[in-house]
């Protein structure tokens, strides 16, 4: 027996004294009252009954990285099944899988069965340390058990023995089952491809490849630069390391990617047959212009300005493509053409790497271009918020959501596709105004109504939408459109719109969709489609046709995390006027001189502009003279970089008089040059980066005699593909003029180190990791040694058989809460006390009047008499009280007349009787 709140037992003292003094009651009621007091105070103390044999918890930790054998998942599932069959009462089994991160596949369960691995993991790494910590978090405090690791031991990340020590401190040992690929007699692996940190254009340089061969073999070597083959031919490899020298020369500045591959017959590990490196070719900072008009007004103006210009059609940008770029110019570019990783890369480029960004207006830019709720939106000096004055005429919108089984798949951040889609729909519905109407249905092989066409002002059940579910089968688009038609035609709003969200690889049963679309078209109802996938997916053509015949727009979301942004983009296009398509006159604002010498008078009219709102602390150079008084040219520093927003269209339908303005070229040049000034110089300090295996080392050297910073610099590591989050690390002093930082790269890919020195940044040369560290040359015995070291920390062992694992595991102490039972007994005791006191006990005795009162009257010379209606009792208030033996039958003075009304006995009645007798004696 134990108590969770033993302090409550102290209440027995004051409550017991109170009951003894004020709650006395003879007989059974008093016993029940004492029992009630003990039960209530005991329940407050939280008593718990300890069970010494409450079972044990076993968590199976399964390695699902790429280095594991192909049948590792099946082997692990069989092991889990064996453990589940051995569970005793109270025993529980849980499953965690891991790669770069750990995922809970199956929570601890006493009766449930493991259904297989369903959670996605990044197989480029195997962080065993994080997986062991996750297993410790899964076992609750107070429970004991064991952890069983199923892995090849080729772990990356932190040393797993630290996590094993943390488990051992709780009495949880780590066992292991070694599952690994068979050792291959031949392994040809590229250890490194070393290039200079940086070279200048037209400067010859040498690079060296290092290839490890486990046995002599004749193989083939191929070297590529940016996808172009430079060298290809045979090579005689001897056992051990082999050096392969190469020479090259690059004409243009920028980042150059090299790739070297080796091939040999009989190579057992092909994953490590590639080496990669990136080389920075230095030159003046260049401007990257993304536009569909390579010979348009903007491109010509920047060329005439003498800037180093690179013009490309919009593409999914990466930090590799932005290396050496001083400013990125987006000319009326839709956010979907940059891709979700590209938007992340662009945000890191500006905020962390100190790059510049210039965005110009148009129908495909700002709010209508899909930048609302994107990583780029916080960079802009203008807000893309929606205000009441932007609303169009009343809108009715029917949302049809794919809830087929494919929507239940999780994405790398742990959310399902359905959760992301539901988040997008909720965000879209919040953009509607009170006069609008909306309905939401989820569709797989049939329609599931979330809510019918309803007015927004009455409140929409957004919580039900956010709890979107994943059903079965594919989505029947024909059925979805029929449901949308039925709902939208129930409304008489001026604008009616159907929005279909469907999987571009799983859209089925489209019969009658043309008939439905024709009927909607006759009723002036538009249909837009959001397809999850790419334009190359099997059902992408069908979704395109639905959008085309429905008179709406088509979007493809290759990355499910972009769904909330795309839903907002489509709703804005339908419900809000974010682009003003009427001419507006401009006026100069106080911050126009920041862009150089520009004419402040005689500014032209623009044919249209994106309606935005100036952010606090942002500078405005031009604004409109219409009722909106909206900013047209705004700028501000953002993070380490700078951002300029021009809400007018430079070269298009809505350019207006701006095209012929004499100051246009100077303004465009001033905008780009101001944006390029974001990255400050760091004196003579030099940042260098070096990779050894998956260990990255970055140093910052200060020139002798240069003033050292007061605060330590920090290292920010940016993933080149934009798919991860930046990592910031503090640097430390290594010498009187050098600081350094080290980081373990988590997986393959390119990485861009940036050193933050106060308000300035320095970009160190990027590095690349060609393959996951677990594929580095080695053998199965090395992984086995790692697992043995982890198990030895807490007294674990290698489990060749699952028999006896629960028997070896220590038993947990179970706790059964007794408070609910005590509360129940207290209620019973209370009811019993009331019943006994009311029905089974006599009236409560009251204190008798002391006879000394009448004696005192007589002693004062005033005769008194007590009525003798009963020889043994006298009336006292409302009850009968036995007379005292000393006064029973004793009478003072004459008895009152028989016809006199009976008087209540007591002190008052005795005094009144004495007065009456006195009056009679005196003849009154």
C-alpha cells in the first residue's frame, strides 16, 4: 500500500475533532459518520495497491536503413510475432523503426498484434542513438522491461552507448539481434573526390579521386561535370586505396558539380560506387532572373546596366543553383513553378546566406501567385493578408476532398496527406466572408458529407473538416462531381465554384463526368482541380481535362506539404480581388532615394497592380493615389539579406504607362543593386570547410592584427535541396585567430555552410556527401562489435532466440488506485447514515431545563408551582423531559384553577405564576 498524497491524512485530526464536538449522535449513526470521515480522507490521500508481478515491457527497435538486407522487414515482423505469442498477463510489446529518425510503429500493447511497417523513414542514415531514446520514452516511468535492437550495427549519428547508459540508469537493458548483409568478396568504393575549395574562371586545377578496393579488379571509371561526361575508361584497381588524378578548367563562374562512378563485375555493395564534389568557380556576383520573357523589358534593362545576368525560365531552385548569385529576380513567377523545396531554399538563401530577392507583380505573383502561406511570404516587405475591401461578390463553393486509402500515407514530417489536405481546406474556408456559402464532402468510392451547403455567417464546423479521414479504394471522380453539382446548385450566389482535390495517380470511375461538367457550365459554375502528384502521373490528363472543361484552374502538388498553400491560392483567386486591374497613378514616397537618383515627379500610371499592405518598419518608395493608397514599390532588410517588392507588372498586359517611363531602367537597376548589397563584407576573415567521411569541419580565420569579434560566430548549415531545416551551431576558439565548428552530416546530399559574424555572413565552400556513411567500406563484424558495445553498457545480450526474453525481463510494480473504491464506499456510508438516523433512531435528546431555576425563584421570595399534568414528566419546549427526583410531586403555593389554560413550564412560566398568586393575595 502506498499513497500518492499522504499529506491529506493530516485532515483526520481537525475533521475528527469537529465531528466529536459538533456531530455527536448516539448509536449506529455515529459509527457511520466516523466511517464516512475515514473513507473521504483516505480517498483524498490517493491510496494505491502495489502489485509485484505486473508484467514487463519489451520494445523492439528495427533498423530500416538502406544498408539492411532486403528481407529485414520480414525477419523483424516474425520476431515481433514470436514475442507477442510469449506475453504473460501484464506483458506488453511495442515496435519502433528508425532510419535518419525514429518512428513509433506500434505502441506498447498487451493484446494487440503488430500489422507491419507503415511509417515512412529516411533510409539514408541509421540513428540508433535516437531510436534508443525513443524506446526509453515509450516505456513509462515506473515500468521496467528490455529493448531489443534488430540492426546491422552500421549506425550513424551520436554514439549509441550514451542512450544505452540512459536506459541502464532506469534498469532497462538493451539486447540485440544482428541482421546484416552477407560480406561480399569484392567491394569497390569511392572514398572521396577532392576538389579545390574555390578556383577562378579559366584557371586550370587538379582534382583527385580515392577508390578503395577489397581485392584486385579491373573496373570502369566515369567522371562527369554537371551531367556532361569528361572521362570514361577502364582502370586496374589494386587491393587497398587507389588514387585517380584528373585535371579540368571551367569557363564561367558559379557552382560546378562533379560526379565520379566506378563499376566492376562482382561488386557486392553498389551504393558506395559514386563520389560527388562541388566546386565554387569565383567571379563577380551575378543576377539570376527567372522569367518567361528572356528578351523582355526587365532582362534588357539589367543587361544594359552592366550586371552579370543569368536568365532562366522558372524552375525548382536549389541552393546549389543560387551559389554565387547576388540577387534573385522573380518576374511574375507562380510559386508552384519553384516547388515547395525551392521556396524553402529561397527563404534560406535570403535570411541565412544574405542573398537578395526582387519580386515583380502580375497575375502570377504575390497573393494570386500562391505566395500566401509560403516560406517566401515572411520575406516580403508587404503583407499578403486579406481585408474586407478585397472581397468579391458573394461566393458559393463546394469542396470535394479525396479520402481514398492513398491519403492515409504519411509524409516525412509525420503528418498524413489527408491531414495536410484538411489543413488546406480549413485555411481556404477561413478566407470566405460572412455572406458566402460553402459545403465540404469527402469522396472515395462514395461521398461522405462533412456538412452541406451552409452560410458562413452561421458558422462552419471546421473542427469536423480538420478531422478528415482516409477511407478505402480510389476516388470516383464522377461521383464526386455529381455530389458537387447537387450542392452548388442549391445556392443562388452570383459566383459558384466547385473545387476538386484528387490523387493524380488514383482517380477512378470518371463516367458521366463530361455530362456533369456540361450541366455545370450551363449554370455558369466553374470547376478547379488540385491534383496530388505530377503532370506525369497516370490520371493527370483526366484532371487537366476536368479543369479545362470546367473553366477553372489546375494545380499539381508534387510535395504534399504545399497543399495548404495551394488551397489558399485557389480560394483567393475565386473569392478575393488581390489584383487591381484598373489604371492607377503613382506618387513618390519618402524612401524613393534609397534606390538612387530617380525622378520624383511625373511618375506614370500603371495599368494594374497587386493589392498588398505595407509591413511595419518596411520602407515605401512608391504608392498609388487611388482609394487604396497601396504600396507599389517597397523594400526592407530581411535576416542577412534584402528584399524588394514591385507590385506593378514590368512587362505585360497591365504595365500601362510604366513601359514608356524614362526612369524605368534606372529604377529596375536601383532595385537589383540595392538587393545585392545585403551580404556585408567580413574584413579579411576567411571561411573554409572540409569533409572527412560524414564529419564536416568549418573554420573561420581572422587576419593577424584584425579586431576580433566580441561575440563568438555561429555556423549555419543549409541543406542544398531545401528539404530540411537549417541547423545552427556555436563555433569555438581553436587558436588566437581561428574559430571552428564540427557537425555530423546526417545523410547524402549537398550542404552549404554559412558563418554568421554579427550582422555579416560568410559563405564557406559547400560540401557534398555522395552516399550514406553506413555504406562506407567495412564488414559485418564491425557492426556486430558496435551492437555488442551498446548491449554491454546495461548488461544486455545477443538474442539468437526469442525464447525466455520475457522471463529474463524484470517484473514491473503495478499500481491499482483504490480512491474510486473508497469514494464509492463513502457514498454508501453517507446514504446508510441518513437512512439509519431518519428511520431507525428515536428523536435526538435535548438538554433538560435545570431545576435550579425554580429553586432560585423560591429563594427570592416568589412562590412558584409547576404544573402536574404528569407525575413523571413536564413540558419543555416541544419535547417531554423526565422530572428530577428532587422535585417530582413537590408543589409550592396553591394549584391554579382547573379551567385555567395549561402553561408551559420553565423559568418564564414560573415567574408568571408567582406574579398571578401575588395579585390574588393583594385583592387585585
